């Protein structure tokens, strides 16, 4: 039973264009959502997060949107750069602060 | 620099052997976690500890053991009872009550 789903295993985007990574969840008790970025053979690094009381959070080129009614969040990267090529994980937490992770989406930025 | 150090980065093990993965943090974080990553899957929680001398099983604790004798250290032992131990293991830490985890660089275990 996957509570957090990232349905696209991979995504290829032209450099300079917008990258949109999607994440769906099933548990309405999740109240905090995070995106992590991971390079091969390294640990994930925190990218951006959003509380369930908000519908948008922006940090430079990265924006996360939350649609609670649809139980859907997305990460927008604009403009996409070669260094953005990585695996992106969506994670959700409830009041116990335990994170549930999606399977990840591999983003490839083409020059 | 504050951070989490995992060692070894690569480890090979023969079937039937126990191995211990080290995780040390100097971030003064209370909580520490061990995750396992397999290809095409999200991170799965093995064990976590929110305080010294106490730890809790995660979703896939069978075949693993941990200890938390010091705040800075949370070693993971992969025992011979773990049926499919080949994986990438990640250690993480955070302050209690915080959502954002800091991860180590990971340890890749291969069973020969």
C-alpha cells in the first residue's frame, strides 16, 4: 500500500525549460511535504517543503504546489539547469514526524 | 563542518556473515534513522532512535539490529537473518519534532 506515489520513474526536459515533477498521496492526515534531491551514490539533500496549511512555497528556481483536495503536489523547477539532473523524492509526514517516501523520479536535463 | 559520516562507503559480505555499518553525526541531533534504498523504490525505514538507549523498529526491521549508546552514534548490524541484504543504506538525523532530515552519503552493501 503505497501512501506516496511518484508515477513517473523518469522525466526528460530541455535545458532552460520548466521541469514539473508530480507526487500523489492517499493519507489525508499528512500535514507536511518535502522534496529531496539525490545524486548517484550520495545521500538525499533537502530541497524544499510545504505545510498543509499552504498551497504554494517558493525558493529561487524551485516552487512546490499543494492541492489538498486532489491529494497532489508538484515541484516546478524553472529554468532547468544541467545540475538539476538527479533523482527527486517526494516525502510526506504526519503528526508523528515519520516520513513516508515516494519511489523517486529521475530528472534528466538535456543540453 | 557538521554532518553525518557513514562508513564504509562500499562493503562486500559473504552469505551468512554479519556486518556493521557505522553512522556518526556531530550535528547534536536527537533522532537518528536508518533507511534502505532499493532500485525503483522509495526509502524504507529500518530502525530509528529518538533518544540514547532507546530505538524503535521501522517498516523493515527483520534481519537488522541497532544500538544507541551515544547520542552521536547509531550503528546498524545487518545479520545473516536478512534474506536480501544487498542494498544502499542511508543514515539520517534530525532534531526531535523536526521534519527535515540530514542524510549521510550512504553505504552500499553487496552480498557475494
